[in-house]
């Protein structure tokens, strides 16, 4: 395997800076997708739904959670995340224990949302007060 030299005159592509809120909420959604996988297996095992409906609905929920985690950069992506929190709570109608488990995940979502916004505001205030933090001269 050989390393290729960067093309002259072409700057390397920089990644978009993600907010702390976006990072925290995407982690929560990814964990909820794992939870949704196991809930799907429980719903199938308890025969709460027809197997096709259980696996189809579970797959759709998992896909929606993963896709939403990549859409959190937009304000409507965060709103979609809130909607998915309600959907996760609604799984309690299939497996009653999910009311408690989903409430715990919603509490984590709310904490990450509030704390992430606080950290983002603090970072913005610091950046405004210190425009060039690398200049020590």
C-alpha cells in the first residue's frame, strides 16, 4: 500500500464542525437504535405482533433513528428526534416495561439536549471573547 501525495493546488477537505448538542444527541439516537433492535426481538418473542409487522416496524424504527442521527445539523432534524422519542415511548403499548425504559432514554435525551446547548453557548461566548486563541505573542 503506497501513500499518495496530495494534489498540488488542492486543499484537503475539512470536516464540518459539529456542535456538542449534535454529537450528544446522535449518540443517544444510536443507543436507542440498539435498544429498538432488542425491543423488536422481545416483541417477536412475546408474539405481541405478527412477525412481519414486528420486524418491519422494528427495522423502520432503527433506520429512522440512524438517519435522524445524521440529520441533527438541521433544526427540523432535532424536532424529528423529539418525535422519535415519542415513538419510543409508544412502544410501551407493546411491551409495558418499555414505558419505564423509554422514559429513561427520553430523560437522557433531554439532559443531552439541555447540557449540549449550554456547552455550545459557552463555547460561542468563549470564541467571541477570544477570536484568536492560538496567538500567545
